[in-house]
C-alpha cells in the first residue's frame, strides 16, 4: 500500500494510488522518519502509533481516534484534522505550519517547542494542553476551550484568540502586547 502511495506522489498522481485508510484500527505501528505526505485517514483508530520525524505534510485526519500518538519532530504542514479525538498526544518539536484543526478534542496534548505558525484551530478543546516554548505566530484560535493550558515562553506574535475560553491559563514570559483577543 505504501509503495503505491509513494509511486502516486512521485508521478504527481499519474500512476500509483493515494493511500486512503478508512474504518481501520492500527495498533503500535512505528513509522519513524517515513515520508508519508498526503495520506488520508478517515474514521481510523490509531493506538500507540509512533510517527517520530515522519514527513506527513498535507495529511488529512477525518473523524479519527488517536490514543497516545507520538508526532515528535514530525512534519505536518498544511495538514487537516477534522473532528478527531486525541488522548495523550505528543507533538513536541513538531512543525505544522498552516495546520487546520476543526472540531477536535486534544485535551492534555503536549506541544512543547512545536512550530505551528499560521495554524487555524476552530471549535476545538485543548484543555490542559502544554504549549511551552512553542511558536504560534499568526495562529488563529476560534471558539476553543484552552482552559488550564500552559503557554510559558510561547511565541504568540500576531496570534488571535476569538471567542475562546481561557480560564486558569498560564502565560509566564509571554508579553501581553503579543496577544489579540476578540470577544463578540
């Protein structure tokens, strides 16, 4: 399956086939350092899968359940996460520029020193998430619950928080002039 997907990528869609995984359960798979851009996961359950250093640009996760996934140092630029549930997710040092998250539950996620510039996060819950030292420049959070999240040392220049819940949020070493809040 992966070989046909890589052929599809190499030939710009003229041969091979894009890998779309539907209604599957994937357990304890290790895809460390693999080049896997443009995968499409639809209603897939991923249990304790390790994607450390994986190249997964433009990948779509649609209504997936991810339990203890590891995306340490992974590349997720321009990826889409739609109505997913993530438990104990680790995104430390990940690069996810222009990421789009919509309707996801990512409570307790670890995004330590992650680079999520220009990300759009909408209608999602990231309660108790750890964003320490991360780069969220020009990111936009809309209708999100970010309660009890840690933003220590995060870079938030140009970030926008629109109709977000920010109860008991820790913002040490974050300069207030970096933040933009909109309440309607």
